[in-house]
C-alpha cells in the first residue's frame, strides 16, 4: 500500500451509508473487535457507536467525504458514531474499541489519528476480553471502559496530521491521484499538463477545495507514503527518501521530523523493534 487505497464508490451521505450494528439487542455500552488480515477494503459504512481502532501491525487507512487518513502501526484512529467511512487494511493487525456515544461526548464529528501512550495501549489489549457483540455487560467491564473512555477523551485534542484532504471536484481528485502516483518525480507544471489546466487556475481551485497549496499537499503525501515504506519495506532511509522524491537523506529526515515528530529511523524502530509480549499475544488470541 504505497499509495492511498481508493474506493470506486461515490461518497455517500451518512444517512445512506450501510449501518453496521455490532451490538446484540441492547448489548453492552462498550466492547472490542479484533481484526487480522492481508489486504481488505471495506465498503462505505457507519456505526451507531464511536470506534477507536489501534493498529498493532501494518497500515490502516480511513477515508471520509472530507479526508483520507493513514494510520501507521502504534497509532489509533478515532471514528465518531454515524460518520460514513471506508476502512482499508494492508497486512494489518488491529483492535477496535467501540463506545456508546454517552461514554465519550465527541462533538467534532471527524476522524482523528491519535498517538497512543503505553497505558492506553495496554488497556486496548486488555479490552479484547470483552467483545462488542456480547449480549450484556457487567460491573467490571463498565468500570474499565468508563476509565478508558475518559483517557481517550483527553487524547482527542492531541491528533496527528496524518491525513490528506478529499474533494468531490473531479479535477482536484485527478490532481491528487496523479500526485500520489508520481511522488518520486513530479512538478506543478507536469500535473497541469496532465489535467489540462493552467498553473494559476490549479493553484486557485486546489487551495479553495482543500485549504492547502498543491506543494503542501505534495509534502504531506510524501511523508505519509514514507511512513508506509519505513514500516513495510527494508529500504534504507536514503532509499525511502529517493522513493518519495527527496534528493538527500538529510533533507528527508528534517522534513519527516517536522511532520511526524521523530526521525525516520526512530519512527521505524518504534514500530518494528518492540514486538508484543507473550502475555499480550495470548490475550489477543483468546
């Protein structure tokens, strides 16, 4: 998954996206769901509960009508109840924790990529003992998920910029697609020739549609693609830098650190250097 996975389906309003009901009858106020697979793209859907999806391994992407989010391992995606979205998984292993909207009062109504502190990570693992599909809750589970909900609520203000904008404008969508597919070597002039529009027009329409310039979009796309390559390939940092359009490892490292808050090497080691403990693996396998 070097580029963003894209669905061919039109962007549906939340009211018409398929509602996936995860709870049996009244069910529990919160619970978990485990996923492990190679490459899967879900159709447009929504939930009646909030979702916190944590990626232990691989890469997860979430697309909404407003943006496309990339979730590298050791990060979590917050998906509000009722929001239409598509989820894509590439060699991913995840745990989702679902919360009734009464447990987390989220009024923003948008996806956010969140850093996950060790205590929240361990609580997400522990939450796997209580599936969202169980028929009823209990006092221990209720207390546990109430505490986790409070921690998550605090983290919603600390989102990471791991997303790209989306647009219903066919021209802007074509520009984004071409840019994503030619990160190693592209320019505004080349993009304009491809979509048959002047640079002045493209600059104006792109900023109006996305709130960022085309060059800002290019940089963000390069950083997100670099994250995937750092996790899923054995390329050197220089090899990753070249693959996403940088001439030197030092320039790439400066840009990556400004975007992700750590060097490419630290980012890679954090995600590949500390496997799950035996106890955690056993708990997730139960």
